[in-house]
């Protein structure tokens, strides 16, 4: 579906696929449960269904808060006529690339007394 705005045809919906890193904020391994991530400074949630990621989990790989995953993320945006801009409506992991475990910070003052 397309909208007509000031003589321009604007698609009602846009699909954007991008390679990105998501930081895990909260996770739940129950089927159909939502995981929470930080994405570009915003907290987002989605149901994780990616086969490669689920295989890592089923093989016993541990995921925790603060870990990150490198993925191909699909964002669905819908045009908001009131604000004349697109809004993110949903997110989906299209492809899982890598699990990134954050480095522990060095304790710079450990040996000082």
C-alpha cells in the first residue's frame, strides 16, 4: 500500500535489513518469550527464532546480560501520517553471526595499598 503526500507517493511500510550488534539486556529461553536488547541506544524486545542462535543455546552456550550478538536485523517501519515520518514497528533477527562476550575491565588499583 502506498500513501499520497504533497504529490509524492510514499510507501506505507518499509523493510530495512542491516548488520548490527545487539547488547543483551534480558533473555528468556521459554518458547515464544521475548528477549530484550539495546539497539542504537534504545531498548527493544523481540521473540528470538533464529535457528543458528537457538542451536548455540541448545548446545549449551551461555548467554548473559551485557553479552552481545552480531546479527542481520530486519526492521519493519510504518509511516505515521500525523508525524510525517516512519516508526519502527517490529524487529526480527534474520541471521545470527557471532556471540560476543564482553571483556572484564582491568582492576587498575588491585595491587595498590
